[in-house]
C-alpha cells in the first residue's frame, strides 16, 4: 500500500512537472511572437500561421516519444496550450483587412425639433485592403466627401479591437455607446421616443452625444428653453459630469459650416478647441463646461442676452 501511494505521488509530480515544462516552452515563444505582431513586424496571417506550425511541430515528439510518459505528456500540454492561444488570437483574422479609418463630415442632428440642441458627430468609415493613403484621399476628394483625418490601422489597434470584442462577448465590457445610453436614460428618468430611437440605432458608436441628449431631453420636458442653434459634444456621466471626447476639430468645423454661433465642449477639450479655432480660422464661440448643470446655465444666459 505504501509503495502504491508513493507511485501515485510520483505520477502526480511528473504531471505537474510536465505542465510546468510546457509553460516554459510555450509562453516565451508566444511572448516573442505576440510582440512581433504587436509592433507590426509580422501580420495576423503570419502570427496565426506560426502558431499552427508550432502545433504541427509539437505533434512530432508526441509520436516519437509516445512510450516516454513524461515527454509525451509534455508534448500534449504544449499542443493544448498552443491550441488555446490559437483560439484566443484567431479573431485577429477578421481585422487584418482593415487598413484605415477615415474621419468624415457627418450632418449635425437636432433630434428634438426646434430645441436648438444639435448633436455633433464625426463619421467613421472603415477602409479595407487599400494601403496607399493618397488613393483614399483622391477617392474622397473625387466623391466630394469632406475628410477630416485618416488614421492608419496598426496591429496594436487590431489587437485592442479583438480584445474588446472578446470582453464584450464574455460580459466583462460594454460598448461606449450603450454605456452612454444607460447614463442618459438614468439622467432623464423618462421614456422619450425620439431619444430611445436614437439610442437603439445600430450604426452609431462612441459616447460623445450624451450631453446633447441630456439637454435635448430637458427641452422636451420643458425645464430648459432655447432659441439659439448650438452645437453640443461631450459625454454625460451618471453624476452629470461632462468628460473629454475626440474629434473636436472636425466637430468645430461642422458647427461653423452649419452656421452655429456657439459650440459647447467638455472643459477638458478647451485647449484642443482653441487650437482648432486658430488653425482653421473659425469664428464660432467655444463654451466649455464641466457639468450638465453648467451647460444649462450657459444656455439660459445666452437666451437671456439675445
């Protein structure tokens, strides 16, 4: 009985040792390969192709040393770990063809009619397969589409998108647009049809419409009156704070072209807004705010002075 227990203990130790041995083999290779991808030295096809190749290579000692329990077990663990890594990274293939994101003009939207509150947004067009920036710019110029910025997609962007997709699938992360929707609904505490319809759209992303939606709801509810066309951008946090957003330069140009005399922006974007105003020689007046209550006060003061 004592010998049997010793053999069982020895077998468990060998299994653990084989597992640890496989980790010391797989993870340094995975780290090197992952960094090569992350730093744009290889593409997704090479990354996944090498992983598949390593699985094939690891199958060879499994066959050769099938009678050696420790070696065959180590090879088995190597194959299992490589398969798990391959499954985790396989979604990168979906993002491989995305080469650029084009930030383009998008019409301001006044979802509560005659509210004067206009949602400002930048259109995001995903460009696939085209690698020459000049070709993309020529296409937009030819089609008469106003292009604000062209962002080249890197492997770092692809990896971040893949990771976020997995997190959302597992329930560990939420899309910023849906988070914004929850914040807005919690703030207005009322079902307003047009706002619900906006928040249920499939083709929108980001959270910069939060402040504009909150102010629009207040106009609809009668607690805010406004007769001045104003461009509005900014997140709306659960406590009413207004936080930083992207695309300020483009949103200011859109507001100017739409004839808005004012634009409300998060206070954390004020320097960026001032820089954009100077660079593009804009006449629009910038109104920075920290909180939705501050935005309400600014709008009331504007209406009283006009």
